[in-house]
């Protein structure tokens, strides 16, 4: 049984095993941008026994309430992504930037202070806002109209590339914050900031996972919205 899991991709496991994303976050496995990598290969990259991770997956309690989005029409999944992630990210960043600025202002002389975090979050916010607008104005309407390949290939490729950039930003975020771990004597503002950063990281990884491993894969393959149109598409520009 564990061998079956080990040879599956992270993206497929994240879709098919309820709770798998929690396990992957625990082991620091990138199931969103590296969803096409097998569990075996991903574990080897971080020098962890894949059997240990597979065992954690098998130990998960069944969760019948977790939605399997693979069989959901594109329109419904897009509505969920917009409400659950796009709106959420737009709420998250202003407060996180405010908190980061405050922590840097008060504690900037401490070696463990995440100096440069507020600026990094600002750049993340700008990049993500541009990305989400492209999806909302170009790609999502195409998919909602039932357009698939080849019309949607260009925009999807751009979005996948930008997802990689968001993943790099999360790695830099982890470096700035000691993997989002506050010092033992951190003040309440510092701790509130890091709790918010944890939520942002979890939300953004799940957001990218649903797009890369479900929405885009369905458009590229055999999802429920299998019809195509003859309409042309305008390329998404950076």
C-alpha cells in the first residue's frame, strides 16, 4: 500500500487523500508548484524516508467533508478560488505589511528581527495582485466559457510560471523569518505577525495547488468541462 502512495505524484495525492496537504506541509514538501514530482523523488530531495511520509498519509483519519475538486466543473471551482483565496489575499497583505513594519521599527536592532520583511511582503502583494487580475480578466473567463487547449495554453503557461515565482517568494519569506518561527521572547505584535504569515503561506500553497493540479490540469486534459470553442484568445502579458 505504501509503495502505491510513494510512486504517485504529490499533486495527485493532495487531490485524492483527504488531509494530505497537512502532512506535506509538516514535511515541507512543495505539493503546489512541484505537484508533478513523485512522493519518492520529493522525499529523496530532502533526505527523508518516503515510507515515513506514506505512513503518515495512511494514518490520516478519513474526512468525508473535504471536497474533491477534480470532478467539479471549472466554473464552480473558479467561484471558490475567487471567494476563498483572491478576496482573502487582498485582506491579508495590508495588515501583514503593517505588522511587519511595526516589528522592524521597534525591534530592528535585534539579530533575529526580520528586517526587510515589510518590503518583501509589499513586493509579494504587488506581484500577486497583478497575477490575480490576469486570472480574473483573461484566463478564468476563458475557462468559464469552456475553452481548453490550445486556446488556453498560453495563459495557463504564464500562470504556472508566475506560480513558481510565488513559490520562490515563500522560500524567501521563510529565510527572513527563520521558517516563520518567532523568538522565545517575541512580543504580541511579532507573534501576531507570524501567525498571519503562517496563514498566508498555507492559503497561498493551497491556492496554487488547486489551480496547478486541478483547474489547469482539467483544462489540459479530461475534466468535466470537456467542450472547446473556436474562439481565439488574447495572450496574457506580464
